[in-house]
C-alpha cells in the first residue's frame, strides 16, 4: 500500500484495497467512464498508475485499463456520450482537451484520429548536396601490395582448382553418391506463438451476471494462455490484453531446460 494514501476506514474498502488480478478489473467496471476518459487523455500506462494508486494503493499495469476501454468500445459495458461528458466536465483541463478532441466522448472510439506510425522523413538540410559530396570525398589510398609469400600461395591454390587431381574427382564423386542416399533436409519451420482463442462474448441482451461471468472466463483463458505459451518458449508481454496483434507483444526465448 502506498504510504502517501490513507488507509480506507470501511471494511469493504480494506477488502478492495487487498484485491488482486481479475478482481481489480471487475472493480474498475464500476468506474468505466473515468477509466476511458483517463486512458484517452494520458494513455493506459499513466492511467493505470494513477487509478491504481487511488483505488488500490499501488500502480496498475495497462492491461486492466485496456480491458475496460475495449469492453466499452464494443458495448460490453454500455456508456453514453453523456456519461463520458459528465466525467470530462469535472476538470478544467479535460474540458479544454474535449474542445479540440470531440472524439473523447465517443463511446465506440471510432471517431478517434488514426495513430501515426513510421519514421519521420529526413529534412532537406540534413541531405548533403552534390557539391558537398565532392568536397568531402577523400583521395583513395593506394592499395598495399600483397606479400610475395601470399602471392605464391594464391597462385598454387588457383592452379590446384583449375587442374584438379584424379583423387579430387574420386572424392567428389563419393561425396555426391553419399548425398544422394541422404533424405532431403526440410527447412526448420519458423516458430510461431500459439493461437489465443478468446471465449465468445455473450449477446447484448445477456444479463449482467452473464457479462461478468464472461469477463472472468476471458481473464482466466488469457492467464492460462500466457502460461502455456511460456512452456513452449514464448514470453508474452504483460501489456497484452488479448485484442492487439500478438506479434508486437510476443518474444521467442526458447523452451526452458528440463535438466
């Protein structure tokens, strides 16, 4: 527990402060509007750190934050624009952010601008001109003449290659014969992480209990998948929430030694 945060006085507050894993994610569902607004303004990592300290006395990873945001955007957790606007209006900075970013209160998140990726183009000033290229060029150094012993060795090897002996042809024929008896070597397949199969989400008409049960089942499936992948030699980043492309969050480290 963070020393700067006062301990909760109520018994339920103390119980929630000691919760772990999926139970913290379930608790955040009751504050989904705050989680979404915070994640969209400051990012899931910073939001997890602040909200974790406020609710549980220690920072949270981005995973439960991303889980709540994804649940809102696919309408597993139903929020309206008014729900998000009510959270934004509680802070002057958030209100100013909303003025230039109206997508902030879009529950689906579809109106958000696309993220820019890739390298920035080089500026024209950084590119040398043809004149500069010519001025910066240094005269080529004269090649160092090879030593006489190296020259004689190269000449001997060249003569041997151009005029192979009968023994060379016999050895080459035997090698080809042995290669013909060997089965063709198949290239080793490139390792791929196992496929994560998320449990099917219940329909929108399902009850709240069914949605909660599905979230719990999904969290358990994700935890089991990470353990299974580790046994196969794959390290899965704890930031992965099961929605983003796995190739950006998986790293092959090799299977653990059985010795």
